[in-house]
C-alpha cells in the first residue's frame, strides 16, 4: 500500500547532507532552494577534483589562453597551494608528468 493514501506523511529517506547550508543560502541570497542546491553541488564537485584532474583541466584552460608551459606550470604551483584542501607541493616535473604521462 502507498503510505500517502493512508494519511501518513512521506518522509524522505535521507535529508540533503548540507541542508543547513542550503537553508542559509536560500535565506541570505536571492537563490531559490533548488538553485542553492545546484550551486552547492557545483562547489563540492569543484573541490572533489583530484590534484591530477585539476592540473590537467587547468593546463588545458591556460594553454587555450595562449600561455606557455613554463607560465602554466608556475601558475599551477601557486594555484595548488591556494586550494581549499591544499595539494602536496609538486615539482614542475611532477606537473608535466600529470599532463603528459
């Protein structure tokens, strides 16, 4: 039997793990709850990238802007140090190996 037909409220199996953050964003910004959930999901996905995924993605982005590998690898070293969950310090050689194998 369907519980909603019996008058019992349907309770979600598990609330969103960041429900308090979503409520805060919806309360303090013009974002609707669904929009806030999408923003949080994007931010979490961004920070879930492994160091190798980040290096490869950023290398491609910076290369498309016309930067040289020397400029790119210097910049990547600085960016990695500033990430929310800092990656280990990597040498230029290690960065190159992530990109080119």
